[in-house]
C-alpha cells in the first residue's frame, strides 16, 4: 500500500514528523502536543501542512 504515511508540519512549532494518514486515534505533535490529525473513519482531518507522501 503506497501513500499511507505522510510527512506533516506542525502549524504551531514547525516540527516535521511522519504519521499514518488514516489514523484511528488523534495524532499529536511530538514537540508541542498540538493536534496534527483528527480521526474521521477513513483519511483523517489533517490540521498541519502535508510536506510529502512517504511510501
């Protein structure tokens, strides 16, 4: 399966991290704790900037 992971930039602290775009639980920033992805039963609602699709 390609394109299931994304590199996302936190809107609050500019930290970049890789996350599963179909997350079943809320994804938060590893640095500041800001919400990056909210689960929606499929592709989550992405709160940060998507920088690239990984794998």
